C-alpha cells in the first residue's frame, strides 16, 4: 500500500482547542479532503461510514447516478462492494462454527454435498485453508461474471463447471482465491440447508438491521442501485452491471449505514440482544493465523492484516466493474472506516488509510520505522523477475499475467538498495527490505541458497526461471521472426526465378513443403495478433463475462500451427534424406523447423497448445 503523496490533514496546533469527539473530528476532516480529492481524481460519487465505540456517522458525496442527477445517499444507495462480501461469508461460516456444525480444521469436502474438491498433494483442504486463502487453487477469471440475471447459474453448478486446478500444497502459501470463498458459501448452503443469500439475510442482515443489503442479484432499475462509471476525457461513461457468479465471494450490494452496523458488530458494539457472533468469535476472526513471511502482514478468517504507521488494522478491499471499496478496522480502539465509490481507482483506500494514519498513527506514537542497522547481504541473489501466484497455471488465462491487471515485478540492484517498480528499498534483517523515505516493505522467502518468493503485504510473487522471463521469451520471438525473414527472402527469390528462369523452378523443392512453411508462419502471426487484440486491447476485463466466439477461433489456431509445422518438418526431413536441395537451403529450412518448434514450445508454455482447450 503506497502512502506517499496521499493527503493528510494536520490537526495539531499550539493554541488550545475545545475537546471534540473523535468521530466528529473525522467527519470534519472528511468534509475537507473528500470533495477535493474526488475532483482531482475524477470520481462521480462516494459513500463513507465511520464507527467509533458505539457511535457511527455516514456520509455521501457526489452522485450515485449521474444520468438522473441522483446524489450519493449513505442510507438509501446500494453500492457493489465486491470482495468485501467475503467478510460476510466468513461471518456466516463462523456462526455455524459457534453452533458446533462446522469444525474449521476438518476436511472442507466433508461438508459439501453437491460439489467435489479434486484430490491433490495427499492433503485435504480444510475450512480454515479456505478462509485463509491458502487452499492452493490457481486463479481463474474467465466466466466468473455475468451480464444479465439470466446468466447467473446455481452456485453449485458454477463451482463444478469452473473448478480450478490445485497448484500449491494446502497451507503452504497465501494465494488469494475467489473460488475458495465460493466453496465457503456452498458449505453454508449445504450445512444449513438454506440458500446462501437467504441464510445471510436471515442470520446476519436482519438481526443487525442491515435492511439495504443483499446478495440477491438486482435489476439495474431497482430503487437505490448506484451506477458504476469510468472517467473518459473529463466525463463519466456509464458501465454495465457486472454480476458475480461466485456470489459469496463478491456479490454483495450494500449501503454505508449497513456497513457501519456490520463494523460495529465486529468491534463489539451495537445492541447486545442483536449480536450475531460472540466477542470471542469476532476476536478469533481478526487474529492473524497465517503469514507468507514472519515480518509481513497476514490473514485472519476473512480479514487481512494492514500495518499503517504504528497501528495494526484488519480489513478488506473490493473492486468490480465501476466500483471500488475499502474497509479498515482498528480493533484496539474499536474504530472502523468504510468507503465505496462508483468508479474504479484508489480513492476509497486512500480515504480509509489516511483517516487511520492521521487519527491514530500520528496521535499515538511515531510511525513504525525499523531502527535496525541495515545489513549488507549479497543482494544479487534477490535480483530477478517475480510473477504473482494469483494466476492461471493450466489455461490460456496464464497470458493475462502480461497485462496491467497482473503485473510482473522485476527486482534490480542499485548500490546497496533494491529497485522495485522504480522505488528504492534498503535491506534490513531476515530478508526484509524497507522503502527509503516511505512506509512500504517487501520480504523474500529463501529455500537453501535460492530466493523463491517475494512478498508485498500478503501478496505472493514466485521467482521465474531464466527461461520464463519476458526477456528470454522476447529473444525466442526474435528467433522465430528470423524464420519469417528467411521465408520472405526465399519467397522473393522464387518469384524472381519463376519470372526469369522458369525452367529451373521445378527442382527447387516440393510445393507442399513450401506451402506448409508459409501456412505455419501465417497462422503464428494471426494467432499473435488475435490474442493481443482480444486479451490486451479490447477490454481485458470483458473476459470475466466468458469467452467470445472470436477468442474460440483464435484458440484454435495454435493447433493449426502445430499441424502444419509437423508437415513442414516431415518435408525438410525428406529433403535431407533425398539430398535434392543445396546445403544452404537445407540449413535455412532446418532453421525454420527449429523456429516452428520454438513457437510450439511457447504456445505450450502459455497453455495455448493444451489438451484442456479441446474440452473448453
């Protein structure tokens, strides 16, 4: 989380001031910074809730519907909060744990009646693994969203149809998983015997008085539905509703008032008779149970840990098409703040972090800066390229790691510092590096003498082997491009010979060998251009709604490449056997075969030449 440059309003001064309750101070600061930052960052509207002990305030700024000039209302408007939904799903699970109907350390499969979890690694996935995002699933995004209510399947059907592969041993690493929380929602259904959305309404929302909240998909014209936008050249462009097919992982629509009541429930506030969980259970959910590195933030049940200055917080963020949200709790001070905006970006996270940073980190002590003397390890072992663990390992979606939505990180050395995304980090002990003149930190995991992972917060990145790096793949593509050049030169040569020396053209080579070479190259170029356009240019997020017909055609081209490349290889092998070509031509065509093999290897690496595509 990057804090440098975020607005912080100083409240201290030399002259004595009347004592103002903390929650009212926060409200005053919000009125100062939110309208200004909304204008600067081009946001249409935002709703905010702040809770402190047993009090709460809610605020709305801007508009929730630009087209109808409707002001953002913190009570009446329902915003899509995406992954903050997981806090509600975890709450429902813990209610069943309190009742003795679920044991978090038991095999999750024992509670599932309609969904099966594939066996792997000789270790079952427990309910705790699902809650902590450590079940070890790969990430799959294609087909996880729907454009209309009619496209939303039953939860169990979607979980069975879009089952991701298990790629890490359970409990070995935190790797964020929407599928895991879909399974938790199914466990709520199968154990309680009640559909997930109805269970949450009856056991969570109604007791707390959260009457504006629902997991039931709503029509766009339902009262109070906030509209999502994107900013385009100074104006706001309306976006369609993105319905989550994994409803328990991201399908919640709620208001600022309702989120205030939910935060109070997790901070021990509200009416005692309306408690949905015992205080010991909420404390258990907020307890950090797993970390990727001992000195980095970790995960509780539903909650992720944040360290803001000197203050330990728990919370969650959420983002879907046209909406971005952030929630932070400071359990020690029974304080919480929630913000949700109807536009993608970082404004909600900026607001929640700034409030905590200003009112707690700077009031209660110095910012947490490790005073340890920097060590001088052999920094070279940390240099390399790291890829997020949250990606598909077995489908064509692996290509998405090349897009801006799943960035790869390159770590380089500059003197005694590491350079990560243009930011300098200085070494501290135990593989931890602190940002110079900043609050961020990163850490590394080592196995023996080899660095295997980089961690930013609780997000894990795997180190790539040299042959997996973008630079290595660029060299391979250049080798393939050389084959294009060879065939281009030979094609020009054949045209010239056909025109000026037709009598000598017959013995040059079999026509089918030439045809397969050119067809292979044409298919390679077509595949590359099609995939770049579909995945990276033409709204990559649209893949969430499911594969298009154009994508299906593009994914068939690699098989054409493999087939004609094989035919060309056979033709060149026969030419070597019969010795009808000149040595130079044989060497040239052998290089083309090598380039075709290299292209097929790249297609296999990116899962574009994969038997799973035949059943996709």
